[in-house]
């Protein structure tokens, strides 16, 4: 058995903000992928994944018992496959902010949910919200609290526009210009991040009135503007808002930015060669970069590995 492929995702805009109803934009990233497999592999990774799937199957059984109207799994088939050694074979790096657990959740939903919502049907807002809710409950096993967006993106393999927590839709983004100099890129921090403590830190900061005001008046304002600019293809306005957003993150989300990148982050804002932002919850993993001239950005960041994900 080799299941269908599920891809990684990139949340271009909306990290942390979507917890407080900012807009967000998430796109599939087909460079990394994963599939459920059942073969005689006894590698350390396969055994570790199988062990995790055993615990996940138990969690899903409890979830189903607790919320029988939400979702029904074929728990018997799932447990039987896990007992035979099923694992999730994935090239998606863990702790990098590109949705490794989201792809696994999507794969399990696709294979083991009875009466599932499929990608081929008319995806109304109600269906998307129901999927997001189910995925959020499933993925909570890995993160403690999940919006459900990563698995949703992986399952649908479509860009998703988040207008608010109760209003999401699949969307289209401007076609890539492969000859364009502008680019969105991933910068490898070389450190693994852990979502749960970063989200906890954010929730602690949210207790301060000053932080809440900044989030509403600056962070969410610029995030929303970036989403609108990106979807409408307004590149000039987008880079103006990106500069502001990068600045706000550097000033207010320092603990989420690995220390050795603080100087590079500021250098981008000062020179306008590139602007950096968090990719997912931060703390490590990938950092997201935007530039109007990829060659300039590569020169400025020559000591780092850049992976272009979208061309303007």
C-alpha cells in the first residue's frame, strides 16, 4: 500500500494574527510531500512514525467517542494497518513551519474517515469550516492547539484565503512570472522550531495591553494589507506593507526569531534588498523572505541556503 501524496504548505501571511482574526493566505508547496506506506521497512524513521501513529490512533478513537457527531473513523482498519507497521513516509522537515503534521492528518482523514468530504464536491463555506474544525481537533494531538489550516491546505492542495476564523475560502493567486526578478523564498535557519512553546509565549504576551494594541493596530493591519496586495497582484503596495510588517515583527516578536538572524532581519529592512518574516510559529525552521530582486537577495544572504517558492 502506498497512499496518495499530501504536500507541505506555506502560510505566506497570518502567522499568530489568525489566532486573533487577521486575514491569512496559505499556499501548497509541492517541493515536500508525504504518503502513508505499508511495507517491510524497519528504518528508525519508519518505526518512530509507526509508534507515533499508534498513539494517534488511540487519540482519534477517544476523539470520536467524545464527539460522535463530528467525525467517524474506521478505527478497526486504522489500528489493523498500524499493527502491520504502517508509517508516514515524508520528506517534509519537522519543526520547520511547512506543515509536516498537517500532511499526515490529511492523509489519515483521506484514508480512514467514513463519509468524508472530498475535494471533488462543491466546497461550500460550511464544508470548508467543517473540514477545518475536524482537522483542528485531529492536529491538536501534535500541537496542543491547532487551527486546522495546515491539514486543510494539504488535503485540498489549493491556496486558502482566511478572512477570519469563521470565514475561509479557496482562492486563486496571480500566476507566477518565471522571468520576474521578484521572489518569495525560504531561508533555512538550520535550527528546528517547536510550535507549542512559541504559541504559549504568544498567549503570555497577549495578556499585556500594549502588545494587544500593537497586534490590532500594526501587525494585523499590515498583514491584512499584504494579503489583499498579494491576491490582487499589487506588487508595489505589497512591498511597502511587507517592510512595515517585517519591522513590526522584529520589534515585537524577537523571541520567535532565532537570535543569529536579528541582524540579518534589520539589514533587509535598512537596505530594502529583502524583507524577512516568520514562517509558521518561528523559533527555528524556515524564515520566509520577499525580495524585488532575487539576485540582490542571494548576494546579501550568500552564507545561507535560499529556496525560491514563488516568482513575481
